[in-house]
């Protein structure tokens, strides 16, 4: 995010929360300017990464 924008982190987090609403607290957490994923095993991780990248595209 460019410097000098008012409330840029809050706007980004709100936008990401709206985008990932169906995945939040299941396997995705939005923290400041990061998208964090957590997993149980490698197969689930691969699926979750694909879902997140598809959503971002």
C-alpha cells in the first residue's frame, strides 16, 4: 500500500474479510496485510492454497 493513504490498512483488511468471508476462521486468517492459512495435513494445504489463489485471481 502506498504511504500517505488514510486508513489504508483498515480498508485492505475490510476488503480481504469480505473476499474471504466463506474461508475465514476455517483455514484463513487476515492479519494486517497478510493472508495466513493453517492446515492439518499437506493435501488440505494444497487444496486451501489453490482456493485462496483462485479467489485472489
